[in-house]
């Protein structure tokens, strides 16, 4: 494989560039189940993060523990109508929680400045629906972060782990081949979509929904517990096939220095 200079970095939104710990979707999923009398844990709500939000609901219902609680509460199994009903109820909850959980991840603006000084283009993808995506884009623009392309799950035939959102960003920005693209996310579907697209696939750990803590909660952990949680998230990314893992978004420029000149046929960084 020939070498290609890096041209484009594609970021996920919640848990990667905004909403440290991906709190907005977690709170929305726990809330919509609670409205139907079923308690789900933050971990159960966060496990399918990165998927299209309707598919996320199906993944939660497919969790045997959640399905059993639903059966006990409603005296029947869940069905497609339940998914449709709860998806429509989820959407306004998500909009409310986005407004409260849209802060940029610490260090992001400095990283974006560095990337642009390198001549890299910046795109974004998300499992959010159109309205949520447009709201996030407006909020982050006001905060100083505006990707050149912004694609959501509603824009493509299938969300993650399919590669279509990545390909759509590449198409919009006129970037190819995939070896010139770095995909950065905080979930396993993020990693898998990057691999499916044939680009560099990078996991960020501290703000990840898998680490699952707010900025304040993460900062208040003892150093050894922070390290343990970071290591656990990193291990999951590597098991999913990530080319590299970074502890925090601030580590991305140093990683790009190591990726420059390498090929996707090389070993993980």
C-alpha cells in the first residue's frame, strides 16, 4: 500500500468532542425507560452508545436483564410498537438534555487549532437525529467549534457500525483515499465504523461513554482509579481493533505525528 498524507480528521460528537462522559443520551435513555416504569442503570443505558438512537433502544431491549424488567412491569415482551413509541418520547428528552450537556470536551479547541495549522480538514458524525445534530452544531459554533462537514445517522441508509457517515463526510469534503482519514470516537461502534471505512480508527478514553463519568466525577477519582478506568476502556478499544488509543483528546496531535508517513497496513500505533 502506498503512503498517503493525512488530510481529514472526523470526530464523533457526544463523548468525544462535547458532553464529557456522554451524559445527555444516557440521561435520556434512563428517563424514557423510567417513564414506562422500568429502571435501567447508567451502564445499561450507555452500553450501545454510538448507534443510531432507535437501534440503541433495540439494543437495550435486547439486554436480557432489561427485557426481564420490562416483562415484569408490563406482563408481556417488548415489541416494535414499544420501540417506536419510546423513540418518539426519547427525542424531546434528548433535546432537553443536549441543552444541559453540550459543553466542549476540555482541550478540544486547542486540538482543533493544531489540526487546522497542519492543513487538516475537520468533519463530524453522530448517531443523533437531525434536530439534535443541528442544535449541537449551533451550540458548538457559538463555543468556537465548527466542523466543515457534519453528518448524522438520519443522513445515511444505516448508522454505525456501517461506514456510510464517514464516506459521506469524505465525499462532502473531497477527501480520499480512506488512508488519508483519521476517525476519532469514544465507542466501539465508532471504532468499527472507522475500520469498515478503511481509515485510521482511534479511541479516546477519558471522555468516553464507556468510562462513563462527567468531567467533575472523573477529576475527583483517585489517580489509581482513573488509571484503572482508562485502561479498561483502552482495552475494549484495542479488542475492537482500534489502530490506536489516546487517553484524552489533547493527545491527538502527538498521535498524528506518529501516524504521518505510516500506512494502514502497518501494526497498531
